[in-house]
C-alpha cells in the first residue's frame, strides 16, 4: 500500500480560540483521518486548505472616497503604481500607464459589454393572497413593484435567466412579472414567470417569447450600477459604464479596470509596439457576490461564461513560450487566464469520452497548463496561497473590503503589501470602486 506524504501546517493568528488557530494536513489517505495518540485515542481532523479569514481583508474607507460619478476624462484617473520587487509606491496618472509597460509585454483585455440588466416591473399577484377590500393596499394589489437584476442567461428560447429579485420573499413559484408599457397583463413589453428558486433572493425566470429579446431589454432596461453608487442610473451611464472596446453583450457589471482606456491611450500603446489581445468573460453574480462565511475556503463562486478564441489563445501561449510578460487588464481577465491554464490535461490521462471531463470542461490531449481555444463557465476562486501560472502584472481598480476581488489582488501581491497600498490610497484621497481610480501591480 502506498502512502502519500502529509504536511502539517500550524497557523498562529487571532480570533480563533484566542491565540491559536487550527492545524491542517494536506493530501492524506482516508485511513489517516483519525490518528491514535498515547494510551487513549485522540482524534485529529485533517483539512486540505489553510485557514484564511474574511476579516483579514478588511480596511477602513471613508464614505466620501467612493466615486459616485465617472470623470469626464477617463485617462485623468489617478494610478497607484506598486512594484512588488521593492515595495515601492508611486502616485501617477493613468496617462502614464503606457510608459509602465515593457516593450515585449502582451496586454490582455476583457471585451465583454454590459447589459441593461436591471428591470423594473409589477407583479401579477396571481400567487398572492388577496387583501380584504378594507385594506388600504387593496387597490394596488396587482401593482406591487418588483426589481429584477438579470445575472446569467440559461437558455435562449424561450429566454430563461438567473436573476436577483426584490422583494424575493413575496414572489413564489408561478408568479408572473410584467415589464414595460403599463407593466400589467394587458400592456407590457416583457413578461416573465418565476420557475425556480435559489438562495439569497435568486430566482429562475422564464420570459415569454418576443421577436428581439435583447432589443426590448436595451429599450426598457437600466444599467446595473453597483449598490455603492447611491443614485439612479442616467442615460450617460450607458456610455460611461462601458469600456471603449466592449463588444459581445453579456455582463451585469463592467470590467472596471478597462474604463480608464481612451482611443488616445490605446494609440500610444500601439505606437510603442506593445501587442494587445482580447478575451471574454461575462461578469455575473460570481464577481460581486458578497462573502457570507467567515472562513474564506468555505465560499463558492457562481459560474461565469467565458471564451478565448483560437487567435487569442495562440498569441497568449506564444508570448508565454517566449517568456514575455502577460499583463491582465482587470481581475476578470486574471481569472479567465488562470482558469483557462488549468483546463488542459496531459495526453492520455483522461479519455476523450470521459463524462467527468465533459462536466468539468477540461480539454483533452493538450500539454498541461497551455492556453488553448476554449469556452465554458469559469468558477475559479483566487485567494492568498494561489499559484499564478499566466499573469505577470495586472491593472485593477480598488475593491471593496472583504471582497473576493480584493483577495485576488492580495493573492498576487501579498495581503500585507496590498493593505498597506490601500492605506496609502486612502490617505492620498484616491477615488474608490467602479468609477474610481486604479492601481498597477507588477
């Protein structure tokens, strides 16, 4: 019987059993789960992952530093340059970004386009108990307001979507919702039925067939500004909350690091001879869902659709083979590249007909770790301890405390280093989050 080696890791720390945290052991066979110690049997639980606390990624941010409006000049945003080799911080402007790139860098963009994914409508009340005629709300019984945020398309015909619905608790299976027009049974532009339930307000909606679903959505939908932007969306957000290179429609949030680019900046990058390439990840609930667990390893991301074309894959892998640096624009690009590099397997390791292979989305008969053309759904969760295989530098905005995006950046640069950089940004009055300033980490 072969025995795999085990490694025991002690985690000194805080907030778990006073001064002590836990022991964890990785890669052990099942028969070692219980280990007798001394004359009596004592039991040690073995875990694969080290214990990382969500609270380790908190920081203080004054409310007034959360950007509520975009800058009229995208490239005028401030840029905090963090060099990991010497911990040097440098305060720049985004117009300086092209000069931070190396001549042989490959710059990778996420070209997804944001849907007007927020819909306001009225419920039918078909699954609700009718109030008495004396109740003041009786006249509005069939006019209950509903807000829907589409998060992921499941099928095209008829259109079915995962969505966040408010007020979710009052809307049961079979309830119909009307949008556009008078938003009632006789006058509407879109109608949907709730056909499934998820957790935390998630619902599955099946829309009635229409000739041009996305055309109607574009007409009556609203740009889904994040909740920390404390104002309604405006017509100008349809342009400002998109990157200038956005193409395929499908995201419910912008890849915000790309919002700073202008035609002028892209032209300067091209003039320096720096190669660029585009991939796609449609930002969904997985990117911005809140952390509800205290232990990071217990969190699970929602899946998000991605695609890397044949041309993009060849150019990315060619750059890797040549030892060139891959610079990712935004955390969504980082996640896509690192996920894609983990979908290839060694030749012959898994048969092409394997059902597990089909479910997991792995690509057979390809040398391990290479980027090849692919599409599917990514659910990679990157936090400290992660081994980066592709990305050598990243451009990113400033992220919320205790968020998965902050954990990703901390995994790349180191938690203490990133929190120190965020503290510097707060003291220097940087603008935070989607419409805020940015950071280049190399």
